[in-house]
């Protein structure tokens, strides 16, 4: 499925990671999860087979939003929260471009929540990488809309009182057609999910769990440690994890929950289907993410469905009615339907 | 048969309840009048509420038309004729009517209860209080209902045809051509033949009523006005703005992309451009004002001409993105159809109080060109000019219109598209510099030595890949730079780029027919009409006054300082508390006499005439 890139010219020569590496010095903190995402992205881009000059990366503000500077394509480092709007303008007006948005949990879900929601709803053909480190990094350590309740930060010395967002649930609620989650430490999974997202025609949201070693170190350590579980979602496969010890079932009440595999009838194990038109099962799976300290979270593609994209529809509407001779049509529009002739008369 | 009397000009105001169709009636009368060849100027005035309570003063909607056999520039202050469809419309507009004026009033709603609703204890039609006017009290509703009796209409629908009856009567009274209205009604109600036929019947009945009854002893004739030879149409400021934008993009060979969010009184530009898919116009109704301008800037980054349209509160929201456009040096046209502020202010009323916001309303040193249209038709030329400057200099441009220009209409001589100069985007197509290693590279902030416009390479151009953004740019390379000297250099460069635009701006022209004027009246934006009209009267009264009008508010014409200094007194009438005056005083160290009116209406020309006379006379007394 390479529809997402239909219209983007193909490269005549094979490209490499190096071609997607700009001459700018990368300035993230040592140990930042962003490095792994950047490297994976640069390699992944080379595999798409498209022309390098036809990629545009738009970012907002925050640590992750420095991303465009480091990729040798066209790019814009824009305004806090507004990258999806700017990318929408690029995508509507240029069907030949591969458009990316790079954003973070503060940028996308706090100040830019409105734009994220509407871009997903419209299904504009852009791919959004949401770096979620559950903290404000660039402003030096305040809690974010994905920080757990009770989180102690500089701006919440007595603990955060805000209920966090689940970005995957949010995206599914906003009618997103492609919703996935991946993690900075698993480059293979990251590359796989990003490729699928790029190839999806429509708005793709990829939440990337990304570690901030300075202000929120080890936010995902429990998840990756011996006490945590990553529930890997694979299309067409039963959802089983923890070395087969656990699985996801739909219980007698119709709810999706985790159960020990040994205790359930194998026919009750949920077989993941990312193409279900109804988003309720994907939503139920997204709720298996713990809202507090992360011990359990599904990763993979939650939803991948086809729906006409806003930008295609805009262009189709114009193509259907556009005059062959726009100059003549413009003259006729300007003249309007009711004109009169004036002749020079003495005043 | 009534006698026919020739007049040189008439100001007529239609007033009624918000639901009475007064805007439509006014529009149609205007169209008839324009096609007849009179010069026209209109002033629609309506409440922000869609339907305020019936029969109340806040619910009154009106439409004023000034038409003449000579060149006019304002919709006029005092109506000669008031058509009032109910008591509230009479009360709300009576004080504006000139003494001896004509009142045509629908008596149907003059009940005790309706009179009490607006605080009238007595019926003014009976108590002699309208003795100073020529009153025609007619049961327009009853007459209209009678005229449409043959159609199977509800009582409500039947009485709604009263506006067409009134239009028919007025069309007869002022000898207007009726074919256009008949055609209009046939087309507008084509899908509902009963309503169509009823409206046409009411219109014809109104016309026949004037002809056959002896209510009116005189019928008026206003001859066509002399106008430069050519083909004309009637156009509102918002429509002219939309056409100017389309023409600008067309002349530049660029895709026009509008990102907008509905707001009064700018929405009609969005509406018109959304209809113009036949011309390839792309429109995007965004989730908010910020996304609207963001998408427009994104489209510009992609090589389109990005445009956003809004009004005051929307401008406040767009400020940050306009700042990004200043920093990224991309073309962007921002249209602000000003309305009364602050905050929500009076959404349907006009004002000019966003000038300082346009000039300075962003963080940091962020200069950008500001233009203002002086009349409804001038919106076309100003929008076109905004496109030209935006593309040529790679800069956001703010065009100021206002509610009065947006909704008001004038005759417009159709422009000759072929004679409009093309706009050259001059996209970068190859490397324009050398890197440290001697290799050819693309420097996105390399500038045209003349205009200081930066190189604009659009995505998809091989070898010119680059990144831009809101962080300060290193000169030439455009790389992120926090170097103190570079920041100062770039700040000065952005300022100097704006100054280079002066070379493209014609000198300001002074209109001083006698050459003896000591007082200069300088206007900007829609004050053009009232100032010009008031000055004519001042001159007719034997006094000398000079006029000048600014389209380019930033940068200003090169000769403006000299012009200001060559008069003993400079008066700047504005619909704000002296915003242009502040700028002129700071820039040219000249004494400016402020003339401020903030009533949500155009400046009154008769009031301005009196005040200008006094200013001129006081100068004489001093010497």
C-alpha cells in the first residue's frame, strides 16, 4: 500500500541515509531519544524511493521540533502548536509532496490540540510524528498534558492535578484513519511503523515514546523493564504477549481486557484487525495503556482504514469545475452579469 | 399623471425590521440606479443580531443609497427620503432625515402596542409631530397582501412581499428601469414559482400604485452621471477585494490559496473566493483564525500565493503567524476588514482603529508593508498592489479595508486585465552561492541587491533543499544563528527591505486647485469619501483647502514629509483616536491636528465641512 505517496515523483537513483542528513550539527542533549528517531527516520526515508526534494517536514516548537534542521529536505520550524495548520496548507496546495509534521506532547496536545484534532478529522494527507516524553523539555521541565497525575515538576511542586491525555485514544476519537504507537528504543519497530504511516493516504498519527534523559529520565523504563509489558499489535494475529503468558480477550461483558493465556479459551483471544471501520475496538485497545506510571502499553498500528483525504477532495472539486481558459473566465467573472456602458458626456 | 421633476441628487434610506428584507430592497434599488447610469454610493447598516425582537429599535436594519447625475464620493449624511416599514424604523431614523424630507411609511404596524414597544405614547402619524416632513402614510402591507391575494400564500408570506411593493413604488417615483429587478426575481426564486410570481406581482403592483393613484404629485428624474467612457458594473468592497486577489495571483502565475475563518464583515471575501473554483482558487475554511493564516503561509512555502482574510479580533489571533512570515520572508497577503473594537466591539459597524495594530502589533522588530483602500472599487487595486509587493519583496503585506467599504457599493469601470503588469515570482532554480568547500550551494537568504528580496525556492526543486523557521537566520545561509551582530544585521536588513519598497510607491499627490490653501487635509482608507465631499463644499463656500490621501501607510511615499511641512496646518480625519497622526508626528516631527470620530459610521461630511471651515477661518484670524 503506497497510496500515501502517490503523486510524489520517484527518485531515479537509490538514496541513502546520508542523502537525508543535513550539514547542521545536531544539538539535542546526550542520550536524548530524539537521536534514535532521527537516525531511523533518515534511513527509512531512503527506502521510500521518492525524490528527496519532494519531502517537506514542518515542526512546531519544542526539542523535537528542531528535527527539520537535521534532515536534508525542505522544512520549516514554525510556531508552537501550529505545525499541522501549516502542513495542511502545503498538503492541499502541493499533491506532489510527501509532508511530515514533527511535534511533541506539549506542542501537539496542549497549545496545538485544536489543530491536531482537526487535521486528523479532515484526513489531510500528512504524517504526524508525535514525540511523547511526558514532560516539557525545552522550557526546562514543567509537566505536560501526558504527564501522570501527581507528577512533581517545577510548575507542580505539590504534584500535578491534571488528568493526562492518551494520544492514541484522542486520535481515534478525532476520526483519525491511521493511528500507531512505537518507541524510540526499538528501531526496527519504529522504521516499520513510520514506513506504514508514510504509505498511508490520509492523516497518520504516530505516537513515539521518547525518553528525555534530563527532565523525565526513565519515563518508559518500567515499561521496558522486567515488570513492564509492551503489548505488540500485529494485524491478523491474536494479541498475545509476555512470552505467551498473557493475552487480550473480549470478556463476557464485551470489554477488552488482559487475561492469563492459560485461563482463557483460545477462541476468546482478540485477533487484531487494524482495518476495522468501527474504531471502538481500537479505542478499547488504546485504553490498555496505563495512565499513570507506565507498566503496560500496546504498541503497533491500532487503526489503518481508508477514507477520502481532504486535500484530494479539494483538488477534485476544483478539477471538476475549473474553466479551460481561466483568463477568459476571470474576465467574465469580473464583468459580472449586469454591466452598462457609459459614454463621455459634458458634466 | 404626476409631473416629472429633475433632481441632481437624492439620498434615500430604506429602513425596517431585520427580517423585512431592507438590504435586498436597497441592493435592488441600487442595481436599478447603477444600470441607469447614475453615480452611486451605498451604506448598509444592520444589527449584529440575525433577528433581534420584532418591532424593536435594536432590530432595525437600514440601507442608504446616494445617487446623482454627477460624481459622488459618499452615501450622504442626511437622507432626503426615508422609507420606514414600521414604527421602530421611523423612530430610529427620523433624526437623520433632512428637514422637509419625504417619509414613506407603512402604517400596518402602527398599533398602540407597537408604538408602546418603542416608547411612543402617541401615533406620530396623527399627532402632527411630523409637520416638518412630507409624509406619505400608506398601508404598504395591506396593499402588498392584496396584490398577492391570488397566490396561495400564508398570511406571513403574503405580508413579506411588502418590501417588493415598496421597491416597485420607489422605482416608479424615481423613474428607475425595472427590467433588472424582474430578471433578478425570476432567477432568485426560480425554484419556487409561487414565491417568484408573488414577488413580481407585488413589485409590479407597487409600480402601478404610483402610476395610478394620486398619492404622489411629482415623480422624479435623476439623469445619468458623466463618467469616463467604458463598461461599468456595480461592486462592493469585499467583492472588489476578492477580484483583486484573484487577479494578483493570476498575474503572478501563482495558485491563489485562501485560508480563512468566518468573521463579520470579512466573510463575504471567503464566500466569493470559495465560489471561484472555476478560476482554480483554493479555499480552506480552517478551525480558527490561527490555522487559517498558518495554512496560507504553508501554501506560500509551497509556492502558492497564500492569503488570509479577517477582521479585528481575528488579526489579534494571527499576529504570531504574521511574525513568522516576516522572519521566513515569504509572501503572504493579510486582509483586515476593520470593524469597531476593542474586543468584539460592534461587529457590523465600521472603524479604522487597527492601523497601529497592523503597523506594530507583533513581537520583536517586525516591519511589514501596510496598505489601505480608499473606496469600494479601490479595494481591487489595493488588493492587487498587496499581491505585487508580497511576491516581489517576499513579505507579508497587510491590506486594511473596513466595514463601510466592504459592504458599500459603487459603479466600477471594468479593469483592462491585459494592461495590468505581470508579477514576476522569480523562483530560485539553481545554486546561488558557494559553500566553504567551494561547492555550489543554495543560500536561501541571499538577496536581490536592489529589492533585498531573498531567494525563494519551492519544495520539489532539486538541489535547493533548505530549512527555514522562526529562529533568527544567519545572513545568506539562513542557518540558525544566535550571533549578536548577525541579529542586528538581520533586524536592520528587514527594515531596509521595507524601505526599498518606497522606490515602487508613487509620490503622494496634493489636490489644491487654487494653489492658495494653507490647510491640508490628509486622509487614509475610507475617509477618502467624506473628506473629498466635505472639501468640495468648503471650496464652493469660497475657502481654499488642499487634499491628499495615503494608500501606502508603511512605508510612506518619499515626498510625504515635504508635503506635510509645506502647509500651515495638517488635519487628519480618522475613525479612531488619531492613529495615523501618532505615526506622522513620530516620523516627521510635524504638528498634526487630529479629527477623530468613532461612532461606527463614516465621518459625517456636513459636520466635517463645518469643522474644516472653522479651522480654515481660525488660521485667517491668527494672521
